[in-house]
């Protein structure tokens, strides 16, 4: 299967100076965003585990709610893994760059 990527044209270089770097207090850093995302995935995994345990022990959880919690945790984990894979690919591409 051939997949064609449409790449936008590269803008020509201009002599205008690059904008100054934004201060760190302006927004969340990339590391903080990743860390928060990992915490959210971990929280969803814990909720799914508690729902499974509640269902297995005859607690108030229903099969429907348990399946929703498990699928939500699984989907968030898969998304996190895809983001990780993209970060690793970008890092490896940077390592392959010649200076």
C-alpha cells in the first residue's frame, strides 16, 4: 500500500530576527505536560483496577461501568505509547542529523 504524504512548502529564510524565548512562567513546560499525562494515565489504570475488583467482589460496580473504565484506561495507555514512540523517533532523528 503506497501512502503519499503531502508536505507543505518550506518558507524561505528571511533576515528578520527570531522572537525572544518565552519565559518559563508563561506556560507549562513540555516535561510537566508529559508528567501530568502520565499521572492521568496512571489514575485511569487505578480506576479500572478498582472497578474490576468491585465487580469481582460483588460491589456496586456494573459490568457496563467496569468495561467503560477498562476501555478508557486502555485507550489512554495506547495514546501515551504512541506519543512516547513519536518522541523517541524525533530523538533518534536528531541524533542522525549531521552538524
